[in-house]
């Protein structure tokens, strides 16, 4: 993939630098049909952008006003294509509205070779939007001519020829992520009690009901798993140490694979009977495991407050 940044036109940034706190960050995603606009949009959504697909370009200014209501900061990406006959006139007006509102914006243009575009259309058995009753190559030819002037105005051009969706997401993250944490895997640890049901959004589920249960110790029963005495009880048994050793080895093997595959979020659910003791202890140690490896991690003890 080649990335061709274009010279910036004041006050617009050349590509995708971090925006100052409180600023609205606007990106127009456009380019050839089949070149990866939808994949780019999904990646920006993972990076925290509010993404709108096929918003009429004339409404871009109104969208910027809404994003900045109340002085809040926001990152907005608009997916636009040239199927409409008034596309360029409306887009020009929308971009002029952004300038009048002093909203920084950039245009991301995605393209690919004719061979790759034809192959992608054949794989999906879709018709080209500009040639619904003609050959795909004719639609590609028309769209290239139609989009040439917009390509010349783009701040960043990404050629997706020969790339997998994962490789495209890597390039998008490299260009648009403000921080290393955004560009990598974000981890969520959720503890739960089996008697209240499993979390629905978990990628991995760990059942730690095999560990000794503090619930049967009178002095420990009312205490949460975050209490040092409960933690000492759970971690002081031999099964715990062996379990954590093997679990760390498993995560050492699979987490880099998730990162390489472009996974943006990983949710691990840890369950015990009531979600108050054993699962909490394990989750807190797992959180330290991920922090030591520089992964952003959030911990939620879903059932800790239940009776």
C-alpha cells in the first residue's frame, strides 16, 4: 500500500495529526467504490470517531455544528461517494461551511488498481454503482474520471491494491490514532456471577469456580474480592498459582495474534458463583498483567454489589 500525502492548504492539516483539546476533528472518507471506504470507516469508528455513511455533502456544515454543540470536542468522519449528480457542488459547499466554522478537516481518498477492483466486485457479485447494466470495468473507468479532481484535493491518498482488510486497518490506525493505546488492542475485564448469567459480549470466558470459595469462611463472606484478606485467601492456595501461570502463558500466545489480526477490543469475562470473590481476585491480577504489557485495560465488577 502506498500513502501519498498532499500539500496542506491553510488552515487544514496535511494528514491526521492530533487535534487540540476541545477541537472538532473532521474527516471526509471518499474514493473509488470497492477500494475500502467501508473498512476505513469501521476502523475510524474503533478509534472513537462518530461515523456517518453517505451523509449528503450539503449537510456537512450542520453536522459540524451539532458536533460542537456546547463546546464539546468530537471526531467526525463522513463517508461520501460520487453517485449523486450534484455531488461535487454539494461537497464544495459543505467544505466551505467547515472553513467558515473554522473546523479543521482532511480528505482521505482510497483507490486501487483496476484489476483489484474488478476482482473484489467479482468476489462479492455486486454491480458497480455507475454501471449497473454494463461491465464493471466501465463503471470503474467512469468513476475514476469523475473522482479525479477530488483525488487531487485529497490530503491523504491510500492505495489499497493487494492489501488485506487487516493491512488497511493498520494503515488507517497509523495515520489517525492520536495515541499508541488507540492504535492497539483495548482490553476489558468483566467479572460476573454464574447464577446471574454470562455477559453477552465476551470474547473469552474463564470459569474460576474450581478455586476455594471465600463464601464459606464466615469472616470473609461479607468482604469483596478487592479486600486484601480475601485476596490472600484465594491466592494462597496452590491451584491458584498454577492456574495463573498457565493463563499468562495462554495470553502470551494469543494476544499478539489478536493484535496482528487487527482486533481493536478484547473482552474477557471471569466468572465465579456470585461474582464477588474469586473472579474479582483473578480479574485484578489480570489487569496488572495487561498494564505491564502497555495494553489499556478497563475492569468492571458487574455483580460485586449484589447481595
